[in-house]
C-alpha cells in the first residue's frame, strides 16, 4: 500500500481533480484541498473565475471556506493531465420527456478520458441508475484513452448525500457510501474519502450496489411524500386538516415523518426517473414509483386550482383577481430554482387569467426570468385577493396574520399556506393548506 494512490495523494505526489464544481463538487473539492493537492475543474469559465475569487457560484459556501486550501481552479482541460485521481460531480438531469440526460456526464467522462494515464482512478459521484458507470462511462474512458479498465485504470462510485441549505447533515458529518471495481481500488477510494468524511465510509459490495443505494434513497422519499400528498387531497375533500392528522398519527412509534408539499429540485423529483428508465430497459414497468411521480408532479396545479376555487367562493371575478406567491425556490432557505414546482402554481393561476406577483428573499429575479419567463418583485405589494406562502423560508415564519392582512385587497382575502407553517395562527383570513 506504500506506493498506493492514497499514499501518493497524502504525500502530495499525486493530485486529485474534481470535475464539475456545483453544489456537490465544490464543497468536496475544498474539503479535500485541506488535506491534499486539488485541481478544481469546471467547463463554465464564469463560474471558475468566481471560485478563483473565493466566491461560490451556488451561494452555499462563504469566502472563509476557501481559505487554507491547496486548490487550483481551472477551465483548462490540459490542467487535468496533472491529476491522477478524478472525482466526477457533473449534473445528471432529465430531458423534457423525463428521460435521463447523460450528455453532461458522458461529456465530462470524455474530458477525463483524454487526461487519463496508467494507474489513474476515476470515481463517479453523480446520481445515476444502477449500471451507468460500468455500461455507459467505462467504455468511453477505455475508448478515448486507449487504456484498459482494471489493468491500466481503476473506477469507483461514491454517491453524494449533501443537502443544500442543511448545516447539520454536511459532507463531514454523514457516512458516505464508497465502492470500487476490485478490493484494492475499494480500499484506496475508501481511505481517500475517509480523509474528509469524519463520520466514515460504508464500503458497498459493488459499484452497482452503490448506484442503486443512492437512487433508492431519493425514490423512497418521493414515494412516501406522494402518499402524504394523496392523503392531503383526500382529507381536503373530507374537510380535515392534513397537518392535524399527521400530528396525531405521528405519536405512534413507527409512523413515518413525511409532510405534503411540492417536490421539486434536481434530486428527489428527478432521480426516480433514472430508476424507472432502467427498470423499463430491464423489462419491468414500474407502477408504484411512476404513480408517486404523477401525484407529486400534479401538486402545483392542484394548489393553483384550490386557490382559484377559494377566490371564486368569495364572490369575486377571477379575471380581476391578483395573487401574491411568496417563495419560488425548490425548497426553503436556498436560492436554487432548478425544477421548482412553484412555477406550476403560477402557470395554473395564469391559465385562469389571474394576475400573479412573485417574491423570494433568496432567488434571483434574472434567473427566474431566464428559466421560467417570470420576474420577481423586490418586495410584496398590496391589493391581493390571495397570498400563497409556497416555501417555508425562515424569513416568512415570523410573519403574522396582520402582515398578510396588509397585503390583501379587502377583508375577503384568501391565505394559502402550502407547508402548513401558519396552522392555528390565522383567524380572520380564509385559510387553506395542503
Ligand atoms: N445538489 C444536491 O443536493 C445533490 C445531492 C446529491 C447528489 N447530487 C448529484 O450530484 C450531481 C451534481 O449535482 P450538482 O447539484 O452539484 O450540480 P450543479 O448543477 O450544481 O453543478 C454541476 C457543475 O458541473 C459543471 N459541468 C457541467 N458539465 C460539465 C462538464 N462536461 N465538465 C465539467 N464540468 C461540467 C457545471 O458548470 C456546474 O458547475 C448530480 O448527479 C446530482 O444529481 C446532487
């Protein structure tokens, strides 16, 4: 082991490169850079320049976090040739038909293949379906580099459990799954990650097992949330508050703690499609997972429609009504608007000719305009027929009923509390939550 890649990294005789410096890649690159020598590579030159100036383009890290790290940020592919251990953290999105879009992953794999040398390691972190590393990525590494897998280079897979906005479950504090293509590679990969993960690593039985473990973590959440979303639709028809029911049922020791809501973002609402795609290829048409996806993807439209019904029930003309939507990000306390389902609420309201204003203390108006064609207001206006608190940002939790009353046009205001954070606190406005 003395001449192992791990020891070389430790003695700074070899460099580790992180390819793709987003929510996942940058934190891991900086953490490694406190212990070993790191190259941070990204195709986006603008982002690289920001990171060279100690700015995290994903707005998760502070400039302090860049200090005391041995890292070189670059968009120059030639620089990658100086590395011997590659960590891949590029996006794995879905396309318009909800099918895996492997273009960024395969593109980055090709880039690394051009820099690959004998004895090198490549560890994939991007979330994929079981088999993707071995069936889709390794053939590219072999073809482009001309090297032989396992004889000349080793491959592993180590999924990411980072949770944006969460300061408790961090890279260091959560056990990380690692896998390799043989015992020796597994040991090297495990020891390398142990340098940065204080909670330790779990050595998975194989690369496919590690891929599958990651994909089911998010699929399980998605399906569980969809059940609660479906229950909230049923309870709404029965005139029962879902959060009251969950609070009561939650007193049982084995009742699972999930709440209704919008399932957006680039993980929970996306990863199940990677699994159902692979299942389909294997000849199995997944029913439970796709049903869950259907329910969760419908929730934004459902909330929009319920808001319209409540406004109509107040005797108002829907085409003259104005609605304020508070919070547009895919979850609380982050600036990330990728795959936000709040836009479905907005589009549903607009389909009824409702005029919609949007505010968010974290999201960028420019990004909203570019991605969804809608801008944000600087701050909430007034004269609304309904206010929807769509995201439970910390900034919103301290607001009171009189704050919302001031935003309303008249005393027939409808207040929609998607996450149920104002339950039992609204007495005068017409209250509705999932
Ligand atoms: N964000 C999360 O919370 C999270 C959690 C667990 C797993 N994941 C998974 O991790 C992976 C990365 O996600 P992310 O949220 O960090 O993505 P991201 O969009 O924040 O960042 C990806 C980065 O990769 C860069 N990039 C794209 N194509 C590239 C290429 N060919 N070569 C080099 N760089 C390239 C982009 O410029 C960007 O900086 C995905 O598979 C995702 O599913 C994400």
